């Protein structure tokens, strides 16, 4: 079971990469995540129940997330709604959508069904020790996604999206519509979140509308831990690695809290409090760095 | 080239804050013009540029570019033809990216696709272009722009804008945030590039000497109107004193901030 500590971190790490894209690269605090995560889980569950091919199911889950992200960006871009509110709107609507996708149920169990994970276990058993199959699989999946993102953000399009998060005016001055870039970025971000939800449902053995509750906080905490762990860098490969490592650390801590928290009289219900406190501590710790950064900016301005 | 017909801009129309920032301006910018724009704070200079660049839409009037109406075109579409530099040197470049990445993004206007065009040949080309700035930046192509000074960033913004060959460039006090030495360097670069590349330019400045020294046309703005314009022989004969006298004659009042106008920076 010890590998379980890391498996969760890797599955949710795909979601953390998505949160990293919206919060850090796009500079767009996107709360759609709380809805797109269970959306991915719901689509995957429904596909599994209806016997759709598993790879198509993953693709559909991803596509569902992309759509959710694009909806948020359209609300934000065309109705001039602040980004937080746009995300909350989509998230709220997704709650109903997710119940629909699950067939008017709030929870769908997936036990005794073939999933990507059972397939992989069949395939790899004998090659990899049984206890480590899922760990190996998710290391490969998470790294593959990370590498694809690294490549994407080194292309002309990816770099322009990165520039927009830093300086929207510059992108406008280049004759590029920032709304289009936001749609692409939020679509990609939520696609990854939904994909993460699809894997989580299979790992947990059920899909539930409540699966995404507070997921954005976990994602943000992971991103911040990752940034805290490693020296500041502007290399995309380092940043995505940080996000993944942050996720692994965060979920390892949560895992320990869940299974061994009783030692210090902690119940699973205390975890949300712990997450919040963790973020506040990280904010305080990084505040110093931020101040230095803004000082640099003022110097440049007065130069 | 660019023509403004009877343009007015009212901010907060119908509210207590209603403000007529631009009042019935007509202006024709010809190809090859280098127009300097002066006027006291709040005269509407930046608003005029915002209207031309498309970051705001006029309440009344029409704007055309080479005969085509662009009054309602969004800023990003006009940016393909209109280059712009702001007072804040941070607005032209992305701090979190290296110099070469910034140059890649600004190399060509328009949407960017999924290819990776930064290669060694392009780096060579960038090096050659950076040499023109004589700032040694060609040796720092991998460095983050956050490490560069305001003057260096503004010079870079200028170079990158010029290389994309815009039909019109708008410079809004683009040297005002720099120290005197860097301001002079950037201003001279500006003048050189405008000549070398045969650009059409408009430049807002709070320095009357600069307004007189550079360009072939001069506009003086006040309260949302162009109250005085000089070009050719008349412009060459201008002095700061004559300009201030002109203002007294037209407005029957003293220039709001004679002090800044006479400043020698
Ligand atoms: N976005 C805006 N909203 C409301 N009022 C504005 C806006 N931009 C400029 N103004 C007003 O328009 C007038 C002209 O401003 P501006 O063009 O910035 O002057 P200048 O650049 O000549 O100093 C000022 O009274 C200013 O307060
Ligand atoms: Mg101004």
C-alpha cells in the first residue's frame, strides 16, 4: 500500500498541471476546476458503464473539460464578467450537468467493471511487481503529459500564451486576440483537470458529483508547495516538474493525515482545515519573496 | 494614411463624471509624417492615441486607414498596422521571458501556431538586429527581461516594433519614465529608426524642445482640441517662447504648466 501515497499525488498531479496553467501561466484564477474534475469522472464512468472503448472514454473526458474551460473563457471575454465569477458560474452549472451525465444520480460505483487500471494491471503483471504497477503506470502518464506541455509551451503559440499571462498589452500589440489565447489556455487547463478526474474515478472505484469539492484548493496548495520546494526558474520544464512534485508532496501529506491522523486525534473531516492552514502558511512564507519582486519592479519603473 | 473625421470622446456619458476628453478633432496623417504632440496634462493626448490604436471607440466620428473605415476594429486587429510604445517600459516586453523569446513573439504580427520557429538561424538574425542598439544586448539573449533596465527595455520595444514594419507608430511619452541619459539614447534611436525605415510616426512629449527639434509637424492640444498646428517652414522657425505666446493668443490664458514646458530635460 505504500505506493498509494505516490499514486494519488500523480493522478491528481495531472489536475495540478491544469491549475498551474490557469493560475500561473495565464494568471487567471479559474474556479471551473471544481466542476470540470467531477465532469471528467462522470464522463469516464458513463463510458465505462456503456462499454465505450477506454481510450475514447479518456478522450471524451478530456474534451468535456476543454469545453468547460472554453465556456468559462467565453463568459469572461464576451460578458466582461470578472474571471473568478466566470469560473464560479461554470462550476455551478456543471454541478447539474454532472448529475445528468451520471444518469440523474449523484454517485456511480465502478467496481467489477473493466477500467484503464484493470487493463494496465493485466498487461503489466509479471513484468512489474503487482504492488508497483499503478505507480509505474502513473509515473509514465504524468511524465508524458508534463513533457507534452513542455513542448507546447515552447512553441510560438505556447510562448505567446505565456507572454499574455505576464503582459496582456504586449500580446494585443502583436495583433493577437487575447480572448482566443485565454480560451485555448483555459480549455487545455480544464481538459487536464477532467482527465485527472477520469483517472481518479477509476482509481477510487466510483464517480461522484462531490469529487471536485475543494479540489481547486488542493491544486493551488500543490502548485505553491512545488514553487516553494525548488528555486525560482522560468524554464517551463522545471515549472511543470515543480507542479508535479508539489502534488506528490501534498497528497502524501494528506494520505498520511487520512490514515494516521487518528494518532494525534485528527479525523478526515479536519483535512479541509489543514489544507486551508497549509495555504495560509505558504502564503506567509512566500510573501517575503513577493515583496522583493515588487521592489524590483518599482526600481525598473523609476529607472 | 490615417484620417480622423470629427472625432469626439465622452467618458462616463450620462453620469455626473461626464467628461468631454476629445472634442471634434479632425486630423490627417500622411505617409512619412513625423508628428510631435504637446499639451498640458489632461489635454487628451493619450486619449487621442487610444482612439487611433483602438483601445477605445469614439463616441462620435470616424477613423479610416488607407481609405478603409476602422472605427470599430478592435485594438488587436489594428495592431497589425499600428505600433505603439507607452511611457511604462514594462508594457512592451514580457518580464518572465528571455530576450530571444520576446523577439520571437514580436517578430511577426498575428496569430501564432503550433510550430517552434526559434532556431539558430533566427538567433543569428536577432543578434544582428540587436547590434543596432549598441547596448551589448546581443550577448544577453538568454537572459530574462526582468533583469534589464527600463532604458534597455524601451530601446528593445522600439527595435522590436520597428522590425515588424508598422504603417504608423504611436509613441506616448515613451522616454518620460527614463533617466535623462537613457531618455536621450532612446529618443535618438527613435529618430534614427524613423528616418532609416521611413516610418510614419506620432510622438507625444512633454518636452517642448524635443517637440520642436524632431519631426515635420507639430500639434498643440488643449481641452480635447488641437488648438495649433505647425509644419514645414513654420515649424522649423518655432521656439519655445513662440509656442507659449501662441497658446496665450489662442486661449487668452497662461499655459497651465509653463514650468514643465520650459523644463530642459
Ligand atoms: N479611460 C478613461 N476613463 C475616464 N476618463 C478618462 C479615461 N482616460 C482619460 N480620461 C480623461 O480624459 C482626459 C484626458 O486624459 P489624457 O488623454 O490621459 O490626457 P493627457 O494624455 O493629455 O495628459 C482627462 O480628463 C482624463 O481624466
Ligand atoms: Mg498622457
